[in-house]
């Protein structure tokens, strides 16, 4: 049977419709141009000789500065229970949320999420949208995918969880997909290589070394649950399956919102005209300097006996016909260099400076202030004032992390009958900390009804300086003393989550202080009880003292209870 006679899969037909729409709006061409302009290939396709392709790439510094500001904070996932109806369960729910916070922190570190967050935000700044696709392999595994490899059922709505369906495109070696099909009991004869790579993000994606094939994953929701299927052009590899998930395992961050678009608006696109004009002006200046800024030699070669000496430094020029040296100007002369209008340089500098200022990445915004002539707080105040326009981008990044946290919790509760959470337990007598495993069932996780909030802590150089000064002021004013600790607690409660004062560090310190106070109170209570017993013994008569001594000597030591095994610790 010829390939033309084989019916394409339904998923592939839907995929081709999505490609046609994205071509219509020019998404693939925009992607290549945006990345070329950012990476410095700004004279792409130009063929010219006689002058170098001069450029002043101010797009990359602007993008790096803005993404650096968005990522100049520490982000911490914070789960909290919304189950207020079951008061008896409330205390356990709060404890589970606290342990889930630690679990999320472990997932974050294990999966290099700081690096992946940087990649996603950078993609959004350059090309409108950064996308994360979450798989599950005993724990959530987060994969950064290109904007060109995800297609929405509704390309006009940026809310991923409201999408009627989502398609994920993956380019994989044919042998790998064939093996994957066999593992799923599917005939792999019609899984063949193709050239379906023209829509890939970036120039290098258009060239592939191995025989590759496109695998399309479709997700949609039915009765509130995510369904999943996979296919190539001619083969359905996985039929429709209910995953049990409530959230699409996809999250994206937009750089800016664009009305009527699910993809948003990036930073690079509208900088390109100014960038090109700056480069053209620089090339015109270079060509003018090359042609007119140096003395030009004029020589009558018929009167010169050794023409090669004209271009020699200090060379002796010999004349013909017995011509006197007084008439040398009739044989050899030079034209002085001409002056170029300063307006050209001013235009170029104005284009660069104005573009940076309008983009919010001028000298003041980027912190080009002499730190010796201004205090850390003053520099911080100037920078924070100039960074106010980036608040929107910070909120998009924060919402992206919150979406990921919901997806992680959804996966943990769906793909496991129970999960093990690490609990730090402190011995009341010795103060020694031990780790215990708390096994929480999936039903309990759902009963928690956890909501998500992301705590933000600034971590820039001047932010750290301001934090150190703030903590030092609290220390010198005595807020860490026992008498003023209640005031400190009230003060910390009033702080914003993104305050320069390290709110989370202060909360951790207050928690440690409370634990120490509990230990001290317990020791004092035990000492008081021992003192009371000693006083009663001393105040008693001889017979009662003898009876107490005999009772103490005959009481066997009580064995310590055996700790529960991991499987027995259930909630």
C-alpha cells in the first residue's frame, strides 16, 4: 500500500490545522527573526563587500537586564489548606502543607528549576512565551519546550487550563518511536522519517543528523479530567486515556499580555526597527570613514620610475625625464581627509540611548551609579523606582510558578496511592533533631484542599546589603530579646512578601525561638516538679520517707516504646 493511500490519524489532521493557523499569523518567521536579532545575527542574508557588517547589538543587553530583574528574587512555594469545614482535620492539614512545602523545595532543587525558570523567562522575553511541559517519573519532571512546539485549541485565550485541547509536538528518532509503539502493542511499519522540521524554533532546528519523526500528543478535558493520546502521521500509538489529572500538565509565562492572543508579546519584536537603523547608520559611518577620512594619493604614474614606492612608508619616488623636484606636485600629490557631519554620530547615539531609555533599560535603571557617592539604600531606591514597569513581568513569573505547584500536587495525588513526606522531629529533652517519614494517602492530600502562594525574597547585591543593614538595626534595637519578641512578631506579620526585610528568614527565626522557649518551659516545669517532690520527701515523717524509698527501688524501669515503622505512620 502506498503512503498516499493511508489515512492520516485524527490527531495529525488537527495538528495540520494548527500549523496552518500559526503560519497565517507568521509565528514561525517571527520566532526565527527574534532569536537571530537577540543572538547578534542581525545582517542575516546580506551579501556585501568592501565594508564589514558593523552592528551595535543593544537588544541583548536590554533582554538580559530585564530578565535579570525578573529573576533577581528567591521564589519559594508555599501550600496552605483551604479545608476550613473539618476543624478536627485542620491541624493535620496545616502540618501536611508544611511538609509539602519541603517536598516542593526538594523537587525544585532536584530538577534544576532555577536554571529552567531562567530559560522559560528568557524565551518569553525574546519570543513572547516560555512553556514548561511536566511529565511524571516517580516525581514531576519539568521540560522546557519551544513556543513552536505547542498548539492551543483556542489561540485567543492565554488561560491554559481553559483550553479545549492542547497539542504537544516532539521530534524524536524514528527508531525510538518505533520501539515506543511496539511497547504499546502497535504496528510500527508506517512510522517513518519525515522532513517536518521547517517549523522548528531557530535555524539549527531545520537541520537534523538522524532520521527523525514527529510525535504529537493531544490532551483535552472531559468531566473535569485530562485525557491523553499520542499519534504520528499514520499511526495511533496511544488511544484516548483518562489520566485522572485535574490540570493540564502545561504552564507558560507570558512576557506581556496581547489582547486576543494566547501567546503574549515579547521584548524583541518592537526593538528590531531601531536596531536595524542603528546598524545601517554604523555601516554608513564606517564606509564614509574608509573612503574619506584618510589622505588620498594622486600620482602621474607615467612620470614615476618606481610606482611601487608610492605605497611604501618612507619610500623614495624616482621621476622620469629629468624632471626637477620642484615640479613634484605635478607628479604626486594628496587630497586631505574630509570632515563628516557630527549629526550622523549624534543620530546613532540618540537611537541607542533613546531605545534603551524607552525600553526601561537606561543607565539609571541598570544601576550605573557610583556606589561611593551614594548609600546602598539610595541606590536601591533608585533602582526599585526604575524597575516599577517590570512589576507586570514579575507577576507573570510568580503566576507561572504557582501553576507549576498546582500541577505537581495534582500529579502527586493522582499517580500515587500515598506519598512519603519528611518530618523533622525535635526531642523535647535533648533538643536533638531526627527525620521521620510521614506517609500521607492520596485521599488525604485531596482533603487538604491546598491552595498555592509563592513567597518572593529579593536577592540582588544592594538588596542583600539593605537586608543586612535592616537585620543589624533589629539587633541593635533589641528586637531579638525575649522582652521584645512579641513586638517583632507583630512587625513581621505586617511585612509584604516581597519586602526588602527578609520576612521568611525572620519567620524561621521566630519559629526557632518559640521552640527554644517550649524547651525551657518544659525543663522549668520538670525542675519545679522535682523540687516539689523533694520538698514533700523532706517534710514527711520517717515512715513515709522509708515507704517512698522502698517504692522507688521496687519500680522496674519502663521500656521505651518501639517506634512505628514507616508503613504504620498513617494519617
